[in-house]
């Protein structure tokens, strides 16, 4: 039996996990930019790596949406059968 509070807890964990993931992904180009500016290279290394970065960001967003929709389906199923009988 899946309760609504269990689903809300899962949703909270999901948002926390992806928030940490997005912050990590967004800090990657900033780190590269910091090193390249320190070396005097400018924005070029960031621009060269941007397609790979955007691919990772797109993949993370896709996974987030996929897991969020699965939780919504699970929540809808729990709403239909509050006693857990299916």
C-alpha cells in the first residue's frame, strides 16, 4: 500500500536530488570558465565544451521529467484506491 505521504516524500527527495544535480551541472561551465580566465584563454574553452554540457543538461532534464511523471501516475493510482486494494 502506497500512501500519499510516501509519495510526497518521494517527490521531495526527487526535487532535492535534481536540484543538487542541476547545481552541479551548472557549476561545471563556471569552473571551466574560471580556469580558462586564469590562464588567459577567455571564453573559448567554455564555448567548445557547450554542446557536451547542453547534452548532459538535456539528459538530466529528460530524466527528471520522466521520474516526475512516474510519481504523478503513482499518486493518481493511490488516489483511486485509498484502501490499497488496487
